[in-house]
C-alpha cells in the first residue's frame, strides 16, 4: 500500500521535494531550494544538474526519516527537453524568460496553429513551448537533429528516474501550441514541423511509468521497487484535489511565480487570447478555461526591501483614500499586457497601507482573470497567496463569492501525490471567507475596475 509519496515540485523560482501522507492528505516533510537559470552560452537555461543533486539528496534525507513508498512529479510549464536515444540532453533546457525565440517570431507565426485549434494564445519570449522548439531547431540544427524524443518538463525528470520516456496532457496542453484539447491529439504545428515521430508516447498523469533505476536506489537508499508516476503541470496539480472532491461550479487559483485561475463548470464565455486567457487540460484530460498573470513575480518586486506588516487601521485608511496600484508591473502577459503600472492616491503612503494596496492589486488582477474565464461558485486559493488575508478578503469582496484559503503550503504537492492514490477523493480544507459586510471593500473594488475599464 502506498502511504508516503515524495513529490518533486519544481517551480520557476523555487524547487521542493515534499513528502505527502496520503491518508490525510498532508505534507509531513519538505525540502526547498532556490531555482535560478544559468545565464551563459548557448542561451539562458535551467540548471538541471544542480536540481538533480538537490532532488537526490532530498529523497535520501527524507527517506531516512520516513520510508518513501512512491515518487510523483510536478513542474512549471512552458518548458521542455530534447534528449537523444540515451536520454541525454542534446541542448540545455531553455529558460522561457529568454527572448531569443522572439527573433523568429514572424517565421513561427507563419506555422503555428490558430487559437481556435489549440486554445493557446500567442505569447512573447519563450512562453509558447512550440516557439522554443522552433527556435532551437532553426539555430541549432546539428544538435536538434540528434533528438530522439521531445519531452515535457515533468516527464524529463521521470525519464531520469526510470529510464522511461513519456509525455502527458496537462503539460502538453499548457499554452504550448503543441496540443489540440478538442481532439486530444497533437496540433497541426507538430505535423507541419515533422515533430510527431519525436513526441514520446502520451501517458496518463497517474500512470506508473516504472520503478526507479538501480543507480537511483543506490544513491538514495530507496527501495529499488519504488514506483514513479508520470506527473503533471503544477497548476493542474493544484486543481486535481478539487476535481476529485468539489462540486461544480467552482474556481481554483494556483499562486506562485504565476497566478493561474481555472474555472470548472463556470459561466460560458468566449476566451480572449489577447488577454492571456487559454485552455488548459486537466489531469482527467478535459479542457479547462484558464487565465493568468505573473502575480508572484510582481509581489516580489513590489515588496522587495519593504515591510510586509499591516494593521486593520492601515486597511481602513487604504480603503478610505482608495490608495491603489493599477496594472501592470509585469508587462507582456496577463489581462493587461500593454498597460504600464500606476499608483493612484498614494502620495506619502505609509508602509502598512502600501502593502495593503499591493495585496488588493493582486486580488483585483485575479478577479479580472476569473471574470475573463467565467469563474463561478466558491474560489479556492492555493499556494503562498492563501496566507495573505488581505488578498483573500478583497478577492471575496470583489467577486461577491466565498473564498477558501487552502491550508497546505503548496497545493501542487498534494495534487501530484494524489496521482499515487487508489482513487480516494481529497477533501478541500481551509478557512472559508465570505464577502465582507463593510461596503468600503466593494466600493474600492468598483473604483479600481472603473479606472481600468472593466
């Protein structure tokens, strides 16, 4: 029986290995490290060897405390790996924030599949994985020609653990241009570029790919029979527990470097690809209207070197003067990709009020995302923003719906661990916040929305 699942959880800013107790389910051990790209030739890339060392050390360390029964994997999106027949990288794993692919934007636009086919908006830099592969093939044809398989990022790590090459739909369907969510097959871009023979077989997120390789067992002390599950994209890992336990309509907001909003059973709306809406594919293979912005990155930049404490008096003052931040501090993506950030009614703003206004800004950006995808029913917030009561309260005020702040430090780890479960459903846990009775919260939200035209 599988009871303890070690989850390899690689985010854009931090990487984690968490041990999840399935019977609860809850995290009972956690190891964390910073995850920064390497800025050197041939282009900025992910330091997979440093991550690999961290992963192996963490597995060994955790296994000494509690026996690891299985391993599951979840990672950020917009990332893939090109490997040869021996499973070795033919090119470094490109960092999606590198703007190199923009050099061939016109050429790529001529071959990519339309939004109606893939649910993928055209995004800048390397945010469309198809654009990364296209750029690598054009600029590094000799290396690209050595490729035996094109892998999504979670499955690259699964390959290193098991020797089994696979792909999976939540990562394929995450604004890559590579997947058609309506036909559950690769997009016309894949065939146009001749990539289909390179695409590893598509497996379900919960498939057991195999046991860990003997060398991994020796290095970590894990049982050689420890199974490894295929894995999935991180936002969809956050969504999975709710697919198993919640009744639609509901929305899930997964927070980290990116804030990704997903609507299940929501209102029917037409997605606007110009505002960073998209169709994700969940772990069950179904399309999910989604929208996102780089909220975690914005929070880090806005609060760097600043105090992050506040009082209820700060909140009342910020609401009364309507001190606010307008979008966007990170341009090029999100619902307002071309708008420059602007402070309003913020002259001489004390630190507590400034932090309050930043939290409100992030909540109102999230509300905009939820409206764009027809979000309805209660909203569950996963990840770091779940621990910010100002964000939670403004989200409830502006949507007029209850918000549940997840108790887990990272919902992605719980969701990824559930891939190893026997089908038992997860119960959503967290503090429920109803919309505030004080009309000042609603008035603040409406004032912000009027200024930006929503």
